[in-house]
């Protein structure tokens, strides 16, 4: 079991040198090799060792159970959506009760608050996209961890992640982005029907999100970068299978 021997060397390295950049590179290189064994034909000892090392490198603790976190995000999305509808109907009249502004300024303010609201809707539905991507890929999750001070992420249960096929695995990262964009685009016809003055908000948020995803892709991080990486591996696996 050459992979197991390599993993034990990395584990020894972590014990002696600590969490170094070279140790991480060596570890992810081995994970890449394991992903290319499709369908997975991995030894349980290899999987257990990878999971143990990954847990040492991925130190963020789970702070919310999966369904508790999903429920909170669902409530966030629903409240943000109803707030979006309220703004479409009543923002302009409510603002006029306090201050009279030129119509152009009122329209700009409407689009700003609708844009902020759209971001909250996207924030609420995004974890559901990651979760459903996991369902498609047959990958489980441990729970939610703190990705950044204002953001939670779903922590992948790595045993199921390694045991699924590469053709499925890519959807863990490939499903959330179109899922979020679908919800934002859904707001466009609603805004057009209820208050056309605010239609720029969801359109501009779509453009900003596209720029954001492309910028972090170039930085070699984020969902789009991970999806393209997994897609590339899936294509390699397919070519190998066709040759066989």
C-alpha cells in the first residue's frame, strides 16, 4: 500500500515539523491520486489515515448541526424574500412620508436596499445549494463551521467524499453556484412585474457575483475553482476508463 506509506510519512512530518506548506502540498497531492481511482478502490486504512490528517489540517470546529444550520439559513432566506417584497411595494411611499426626493434619487435608493436584500437572500440559499450538491454527489456533511467572522461553511464528511465517484464528487462544488444564480434571476421577473424601478438590483447583483466568482477563481480558491478542478479530474478518469 504505497499511498498508506506516503500518508504515514506526511503524518510523521506533521509531528516533527508542524503544519507546513510543503506538508499540505504533499497531502493534497495524495488526495488527488485517490480521487483518480474511479470507481474508488481504496483501502479502509488509507481512508482513515487521510481523514485523520485532514482533520489535523482542517482545524475549524463544527458549531452547528447540519439541519439546525440549514433551518437558520432557510429562515434567513424567507425573511429576506418577504422584506424584498415589502420594499417593492412600500419603500417609495414610506420614504416619501419622511422626505421628498427627486424620483431618480428614490430609484437609486430603492435599488441599493433591494441589492442588499438580494445578497441576504443569496446568503440564505447558498448552504442549501452546497447541501443538495452533496446529496447529488452522495457526500455527507459534519455540520457548520465558522469560515470567516461573518460567514458559516458546511464541513464535508471526508470519508463519504473519498468513497463517492469522481463523476458525482464534482457536484459538491458545481451545484451551489447555479443554484444561487437561479434564485437571483428568479427575482428579476418578480421585480419587473411588481415594481420595474427596482429591476436593476438583482441584475447588478448577478453581475457583481459573476465578477466575484471569477476573481476568486483566478486566485485559485472558491467554489468555481474547486468545481473546475474536480471536473478536470473527472475528465482524466473518463479518458483512462475509455483506454481500458
